C-alpha cells in the first residue's frame, strides 16, 4: 500500500510503498477514508536527530477515520464496513487513568512502549491503518468522514482544554483564543457551543485567519502582535480574560497569553511551539493558573462527535490526495491552510 512517511530527520515526508498490514489477534484493520494534517507533525519534523523520540521511517497521521476492513481474531462488536473515528492517544487500557477513559494520561504507556498512530506507531496517512484495540474506535454514525476526522485531535484537544475552564466562563466572562488555525477555529465554535454568554476574542497574525475566526463565531478578532495584549485589556475594560487558550505556544504568544489573563484566570498552553511562561508572585495576575494539557479522553471524543452531530461544530477543511500530502504539509508550514487540511488516502 501507499503511505506518507517521515524517513530522514530534516527531510520532507515522502509517499512510499510499504507492506499491507494484517490485523493480529485483538486488532482492527481500517481502510482509511480521511486523515488530518496537524501542525504538531511539523513540530515533530523539526526536532533534531539527537533527541528524536520515534523510530524512522514513521508513517504520519494521528487523526484518522476509516471503514473496518478486517477484524483480528477475537474482536467483536464491530462489522466490516463500519465507519469509525480513531481515538489517537492510545494507552494500556487498564491503569487507573485508562480505566477512566483518560488514555491520554496512561500511567504505563512509556513503560510498555505504547505510542499513538502517527506519533510512534504507523499512522493514518496510508491506505490502511492497523488499530491496536477496538476500544480506540468510535462509530461516526452518519457524520461526514472529512468533516469528522479533525475532531479526533483538532476538536478533542481544545474540547478537553475548554472543559477544564468552563466554571470560569460564566456570562460576562471573556475567553481568548490565540491561533485560529486547525485547533483554534474549532475552539472558537466549541466556546460558543459550551458557554452561555462568554465573549470570545481571537488572535492571529493575518487578516485571512481573523476573517475565518469571525465567520466561526469570534466576537472580536485582533491581530497577534506586540500590541495585542493591550488591545485585549481595552476590550475587556482592563480586566483581561478569564480563560486564555494558546494554540500556537511560541514564546511571543505565550507571553501574550500570560499578559491577558485576568485575576484567577486560566492560561492553557496547547500549541507545542516550545514557549514557556514563568509562574511566580507578580509574574502574572493574582492566582492565575497555567497548564499544558495533552489531547483528551475517550469519553470526551464521544462528546465532541455528539456536538458535531448536533450541528454545533463544523470544521473548515481543504482536501488532498495521498500523493499531494507532502504539498499539504508545505502549505500548512507556510501558513497557507485555512482551517484543516485533510488527506484522502483512498480518494
Ligand atoms: Zn495534532
Ligand atoms: Zn493506561
């Protein structure tokens, strides 16, 4: 089968032919319908060889939707042809966190060498994807595969982050979303759907992205630059934002995030741009809490798909064939994708 692989540190990913995978006992083989192109893959491909954590070559793609092509021995509850979304942050399934569905925080994944598809294990940018366990699949039940595939990360990750701050996003409060790309433009919609009357202020670096932010529900859209923090303060009558979500995570955006947080506000650093925010008396407003979460739980993915089914979230997508996947990554790298790029490996 064809697969998009990152083969050499520092080189662009390539479409190559690899052996067709076959499901072993307990595994499920999917024919991939759609695979999402995520900015974190670009970060991964920028890491140096000395500290690169995964074996190469690596088939990319940690967002996947497919149809069940074959079931390994002992698998029940699924039928060939079922359309399913992949829950990506695989864990062991049995530790205390996995027992709560929080496989993103599995206590044993490192020890057991369990890696998510596309981030260690072979990913979804291939004609077929091997899934280690049927519990990592959620039926999409009538949802469109292309529109749904980004929800497995670009939906689930902001959903998890927002859920934590919901008690602070009361009517009259403000949420700031920094970076309105793949995750951020979904976050804006989730904030509108999950809060009663919180105001959403979006920050990004181009007018195109700010236009998309307004289209998907941002009340205000502000250019992300050295004046952005002052502008947000002005828009909030000097109070700042009760919740700030940074989907970029580079040093300047992290500093903006810290600077716009209200007293007792939450700052959530989601983007893996490597920026850090010092915490200490006087470094931020009083009692600001800063966190850097990772992905979300199995239960939360089911909730996100239910929100999509209710019409509360729709992802702006641009589709590419598998052969065009390297180009999609280049466009994303250059800031030229509005919303989410989706690869159709069998399209
Ligand atoms: Zn991602
Ligand atoms: Zn576990």
